C-alpha cells in the first residue's frame, strides 16, 4: 500500500493548492459605476522597523495600481503615522529614529501624489507633549498641502494646531458629484481640542455644506466592543532614559481640553445633520455601530486597526498588509465594506488568505 501513498499525497496537495488559487478573486468593483474609498489602518509598526517598511510600500503600490480599476477617489489613513515623535536613541521598540520614521511615512505616501487625494490623520504617537500636556508634532514638516495637487485642489477648510499655525491636522476636503452626491471629507486631530470641535461644528453647519455627505476621520473614537471611547485623553511624557534597552515612560498626562469618542459624538457628530460616516483607528481590531443623530439620520461608525495583526508591535510585520475597501454604489446609499491584504495577494501560495470574510470585516451598510 505504501507505493500508493506518495502519489496520493501529491495529488491531494495539488488539488488543494489549485482550489485555493481558484478561490482567490482580485479586487474589482461590483458595479462599474461605483467609486471607492481606501482606509489604511495605523502604520506605526511598518515605519518603526526597517524590515517592515516594504510591506507598507507594497500596500501603497497596490493602491497606486488600482486607482483606475477601483475608481478610487479618496485614500484615508487612521493615524499613528510614526511610533514616536521624539526618538533619536536605539531601544527595543523600533530601529529607526523619529526623523527616519517621518521620512518613511512621507515617502510611502508620495506614491499617491498627483494620482489620488489622500488624508493622513494624526494619532497619539504622532505627538510629543511637555509636562503640562501641551502637544507638538512634526506632522506638518512632512505632510504639506503643496506636495499633492489633488489635495490642494480639494482642500476647502483648515484649522490651526496648538501653536496657532495653519495645519492639516484639522482640515476639510470637498469632492463634488460622486454619483450625484457632494462629499466633505473632514479630519480631526487625535483627541481633538474643544476649539477644533467648535471649528468643525461651524464648518459642517455652513449653508454651503448642508446637502453634502460628511465623512469624518479621527484617530480615537470607537473600540472593539462597538462602543465609543470614554477614557480621559492622555499621552506620555517621554523620559530621556533607556533601561535594559527599553525607553522609560512617565505616567500618562491628560491633554488639556481634549475629547474622547463619546465627547466627539455629543459635541459634533450627533448635533450635525450631515455627518453620516465616522472612521477611526487607534485600538487594534474592528468595530462598527450605527446611531441616529438629532436630525434623525443614521450615522455609521467604523473602527479598523490592523497594527497588532502579523505578530504584534515588536516581533510582528506591522499588520499583514491589511486595508479596507469601501465601495460606494451608484445608488448613492449602499456601501460595501471589504478587508483585503495586498501582501497575501502577492503570492499564489497565500492568495487564499487575502480576504477577511467574517462579518466584522465584510459587510454592507446603507445611508438614509
């Protein structure tokens, strides 16, 4: 009987491999008249390790290659563009300095310059703070409005950072007539200050945007239990000491006038009549909920953060290449959400892993 064993095993292996490859379908629009939004989760674990950056570059190359086939009109990144905004010494949490991390984040996004509009939100890791909780960031040194003429074309509003300078941490971009609907893409800094929520509220209430559909992007909003975050917004003052190859972190310090997810909902999203979709990252995993705002309109709220997938923060690859494809159907109401990895899709031997098919990662929602 043994002489039949090896041929049988070979046959089974070939059969399974062929089936897995045949089961793979490359991303396509389900309707040729749809348009797409690509959501990139937190990228800090790709940029802090030299070994992981090629995966992020592959993700950006895939987006670049599919701008036309998926009719991509906007790319949004949920924040944490770097691991730390104040690192020059080596430790066990990455082999790149802050300068190198920001340069890497900027370089990978440069693939999209002049080809598609994109918004990179700021996360908590993108800020340095002093002992009073006042924040600063090098974000504006690397993400300028001049670098991408499409961003410049669509930018219609911008706020100011904590130093009082014009900034893209808080900004709004307008794209008109996407299947007959005008959109306003609004981004808010991590733990937005009261002043920025007031600014955003005035923006969405302007008469010129009353019939727009507003998509809000902010880093910290929803958790994996489908609840809006309620914890006090804090960040760590980084001590300049490294002990046993680990940077000492002081106790977290509250950020003055900062708002969590529930406060963003109460102060901005719920009172607005036109914010219909909120996107966020920050907390590893997936989340989704919908609620009615005060105007009786449904607001869809989505968390997507893959930074702990692929092995975690120190030993992992940065997130297995996962990103989200949101297909906005031509009926102007239906959105199909899919979760895809260009990393797994790159090889015939792993393509059967390239889609997350569970109900947390592939679903449909509808605007009113």
